[in-house]
C-alpha cells in the first residue's frame, strides 16, 4: 500500500490569503484565511506569506503530516520555473517582480512551487472538481477581476512568457469602457463586480426601483454586489438585466476562445458565478449562439466545484505537476 500524501497550498487573493492542508483525495484537513492587506505594500505582504507558510508547515509537522513541498498561487503572470511575478498585477500594487519562489525556498529550505492563481484553481478543478478527467479545459473566474486559465493535453498552458490565459483583458469592444489595465472594452471592463456595481448604480440613480429602495434603505451608497444578488433573487428588473448582460458579454468573449481552442469543458468560478440568477445558463447560451456549432456540440459549461478552496488546493498540487513533467 502506498503511503498517504499530504499537500499544503497558499492562495494569494486581492482581498484574502487562503491556505490549507489536504490529502491525496483532495480532502481538506485544515484551512484558514487572512486579509491580504494590500495597502501595506508588497514587502509586508511577502512577510505575511512567509509567516503563514511557516505556521502551516509547523502545523503539518505537529500533526505528523509529511509535506514534501509548498505551493503558492499568486495573481499576475508568474514565471513558474523561478516563482517570480513577471507581469503587472492591478489588484496588488508593486507585486510585479516579487521573487516569491526564491524568498520562500531560502526561508523554508524546501521545494516551493509558484504559479498564477487561476492556473492553480484550474489544476484543482482538473484533479478533483468540475473538469475531472478532461484533457482540454478553459477556466474563467469572475469576481473583482476576471481571471483565466487554459489546460491543453492535461497541462496548464503558460504561453511563451507566462501570460497565457489572461482572458479578462481580451477586447470585446474597442470603443468600450476603460479597463483597470488601461485598455478599453476588455471583458473585465464589462464583467467585474466593480463594473456591475457601477452600472447598477447609474441605472438606479435615474430610476430607483422599489426593491433597491428597500435593500439600500434609500441610499445608493449602500450598494454592493451582495445587495445586487439579493435584488436578482427578488426579480428586480435592473438587477436581472445587468447580470444578464454581464453573462452575455462574458459569453461573447468565451465564444471566441471556444472557437480558438475547442475545449471539452469551460469551468466558471468566482463570486459573480456563484451569485445566482441565470448567469451560467446565459453564458452557455451565448457561447452556443456565437461559436462554431462543431465546437459547441459536445461542449460542457460547468460551475467550478471546489469553491473557495480551489486556489490553495491547486497551489498544493503544483509540485506534483512539476515533478511529473521533469
Ligand atoms: Zn483590461
């Protein structure tokens, strides 16, 4: 009988750092989260991640879980060989250039694998979640920002310079609204929670509906994404329309990606997908309307299955992937 393996992973998000320990079957045995506190700057954040890593490994040692490596998922383009953030990272200012792998390897004296957070999430969904058994997968996460990952022949596709999968910044309207990346009309400029809130706000400023009036106690400044989803559940016309349109924009972008890659499955995760309404159905319909029929005939579109744990589970699996490649 082979010995049970245990894994630890850390998922650095724009809002929270999530981390945990799990076994071979993807069963989470310990998990925790802490605020990312991005406003303190990149070095304090790196210290926090180092502390979390040490605590996580101490916990594993105390509980007698044997750990062979640490995995970390980070926003931004990550050179997975060195573990360095090589691309801009709008949600964590100053994060580009951070040598996460080098710093942690020196401090922890053990193998450390680092990759982009959505690449990690996609790996977790591939091994234990919605994409189990698939060879070609496109993942999109829809929340504060829009992330993406591509799996081809069972492996994450990093591209020539580690930036593959950034589908949030695909232009779908060259005259569209300004995006956080500086471009205009990106998918993210239509589908991020920030844009959903802005759109709803401008609509209710002109025409406050009874549902929003009650939810916001008459003050549009009380608007947030949770209130918008509450309004969707109560069939508020504005909320339903904005979420519907958001799903349409995402579907239009995804249709192009489906034509390009012809994946077996598209996995959608993140707060907006979980928020309810008919989001996933509208994305699916829109892909089917706009992509080649031969590419969509057998295409599956599914909700991510592992929720908030996917990021740290996928991070923990990074060593497995890198070892099997070697
Ligand atoms: Zn953009």
